[in-house]
């Protein structure tokens, strides 16, 4: 009774390493399917979404570390759907790939933030059907209330942890999903993952500490002053890798990784420099 089992295992092993199976070695549809599935590439969603924020902001074609194989698999799938030319299948999630991915999202019937060019779990999984599997999925979660403003559950959790690290309250004075709510925000609050934090009455040291705490948990955060624009002192914070980010907020997240200030002038980052992490990376490190 054991010999047929051994033959099936031997046949599967031969298929996996690409050599012919010996005569008499049994095969089965189940074995073939399992080997084929195991051979599929794995797309790291966290790395892919991060590349989609950073790569379009680069002045060159440097690849986002750890994202190349995942981005390549996504680009190959987009090419197979005639949404991306072969010359752009290069592991670089630049503006052309973002545009192609947004077109794919629209082909699924998505609109608005669901077609913002950032891969979401559902669209990324559908795109990879019979081509790749998806790991390290991200979800913004449900919309919730924070200080009278709308944020998503992921942002709420990040704010709660930053507040714990800081040891004092962080009060939101502008929330997310607020299209056109503040013309000075240039659309950054139109999607999810973006908040403004009140700093009135805080010392300069406390303001800097608040920015640092927000950065520690995965926000691209900056202290904004009236000299920079038509606004009062506040902290502007963008939750890196939030898949509901507006296009403008995506650009700010990418600029943060490139050492910039997230403003239209793309000046140097003026906040406390710490190792950059996403919320998911921060959680795994705890």
C-alpha cells in the first residue's frame, strides 16, 4: 500500500525540480495543482503599496527596496490584461503603473478612492488570479469618529498608540474623507489616513515630541507653521500605506520617504528624523 504513495511523491518532486518522472511514477490532478500553486510568486502587498507611493515621486528609476519581485508580478498581470506596455514591466511602480492599476480598478467597476491607483486587497487578489498569491494584506478598516471627525479604524489605532507613546492627548482638528472641506489642504484630506492635530498651547519641545511619536507609529508627520501657508500652527499627519489615501496624500507619503517636507515646494524635511516605519512594521517590532 505504500508504494503508490511513494510514486506520487516522487512524481511531484520531479515536477518541482523540472526533470522527467521515472517510468511508472504515478501523478494526479491534485499533485499537479499543488505543485503549480506552490510555484506561483507571492506579492507582498505592504511593499507593493509602499512602492506605489514612493516611486512616482523619485527623480530617477531607483526601485523601492524589497518591492521589485512583487511589483513585477503585478505589472506582468497588468500587461496580460493589455493595460501596461512591456517596456514598463520593470519592478518600478511609477506613474505609468499607477495609471494602469487605476484603469484596472475602474474595469472592476470601482470609482473614487477605490480607483486611486493604490492596490487594495480585493483588486490585488483578483488581478493575481491563477498568477500570484498575496501576503501581508492591508486594510484601512471601517470609518469611525475621532474628536468629532471621521477617520478610519487603522488611523484611529495609530493615533491611539502615538498618544500612548507621547503620554498626553492628541486632539484632531481636521479628519479624513473630507473632500473640499479645507481648500488650503490641497486635497490631502479628501481620502483616508490624513489628520491635522491641534498644537495650540504646546511648547516647542512638546510639538516636536508629538511629531516624533506620530512618525514612530507610521505617520508621515510635519509641524506646519503660518509662515508656510494660510493656516495656523498644527501637525499634518499622513498614515503611510493607507490604501484610501488621496493622490495628493500619496505624494506626501512618498516625499516623506525621500526626505522632503510634503509641501508643494518639496523642500527638505524639517521634522525629527527617525527610522521610517509603516504601522504594520511598527506593530511587528513590538
